[in-house]
C-alpha cells in the first residue's frame, strides 16, 4: 500500500492532524499572548498536552494493525507521525526557552 493510500486510513492521518492542530494552536497562542510565564498553564496548554498524549494510543493501534501487512510503508508513515509530533513538541519547548523577546524575533 502506497503512502498516499495509507494516509486515507483514519489511524494514519489523525495523529498527524492532531500534531498540526497542536502546533497551530501553540503558535497562535504565542502570537496573541506571547510566551510570558503564567501562574496557571491555561486552557491552551492543557489542550496541547491532551492532543499530544492522545496520539500515542492511535499510533500504537495503527502500528499493531498494519505492520504485518505492509512493514515498509508503515515505517515511513510512523516516521511521519513521530516527526510531526516531535516538531510540535520542539516548537513548544523552543518558545518557552527563548523567552518573550527571543520568541518575538522568530514569530514576527
């Protein structure tokens, strides 16, 4: 099964979509409010965390279901899923480590 055909499976594209939504939400929050330290994490941070954690069982079920049928394509699809999750997580950690002034240099 080719990678574009594999992307039609919900268990394949949902983790990628969840990572992209988490990244867009985090970048939108940074653009609107900056990265200043807050006393409480807020709804955006909790939603980001839930989106990132909820991907794991979907990825595992995808791996268990499709690995015996198409191992080569599954490895590439899993790399895409893990890569988008890592990109979202790295952007979050980078925005926190840069501080308000550093983040504005990269966003604006």
